[in-house]
């Protein structure tokens, strides 16, 4: 579900008058604020702590404004997402603590973390591949419910809205999906032990 923009043509007056009245301020309002829903979707996908999203958005806007003072980017949308990506990478590096649901997304962002060692990284990647394989084997509805609830961190109500079903149906799909995942992963580990 796309988040609506906090800015509309009437809210530009909330900006400091010297910024809103300047040529740069007008450009910023015209070019940067309209794709805010895209920015928020990007931040929600790669940063799962929802309480940080407004601060992240503001940090993106500050960096965009500072960069635009030097040279206005063109095209704008890829530049916005690149700035957002760089901020997330910086935060992950500083925190050195990565939530489990963000691990696969971090690989997509090409973040170089200080890993404890190649052997541990290889084991972790193998476990993630096994989990992804198991998730891919679930029925489509169970897989969708698991991904929305456990990976994207949506509430049961949000999952129900997204899937167009009731909360009790979400609960049913989650229970079935988790049970199926456990069975798949157990059978796979049992098979691996019997081969060795």
C-alpha cells in the first residue's frame, strides 16, 4: 500500500520562507516531493523499523537539498533512491546489527559489511538459500502470507488487506505455511545428515 505524501501544494507554506520562495526551493517542491510515495516504499522495503521511516525520509531530503545546491540532479527519481540507498548503507554499517528480515535485502543493496569470517558467511548464505528454497515450495497463498507477515513485517490486518482476505484466513495461511516450512526444512536437514 503506497503511503501518501505529507506534502501537497498547500503545505509548501510550512517550509521556511527563504527556502520556499527561492528558485531552489520551488524546484525542490516541484521535483522532489511528488515521488515521496516511491521513496517511502523504498525505505519500507529496505528498513524494517517503521518508527525510523520519517527520520530517514527527512535525512534523504536534507542530503538531496544539499546536493541540489551544488548541482540539480537529472533524472530526479533515480537520484532520490540512490541517496536513500546510501543512507541505509551508512546506518547498517554504523549499527553493525542487522535484523534477520533485512539480510536478503542487504545483498540486493550490495553492502560490504565487516563479516566475522568467510566460513560463517558461507554457512549463513547457505541457510538463507535453504530457507528461500523452502519458502518457494509453499503454496502461493501461504508463501504470500509468510512473506508479508514475517519478511515485510506487516500486521495481520495489513496482510489481510493486501491479500484481500480476512484476518482469520491470514492466520490459517500463516499456520499452514509455518508448519510446511518446518516440515520442508526438517526433511532437508534429515536427508543431509543421512548422506554424510
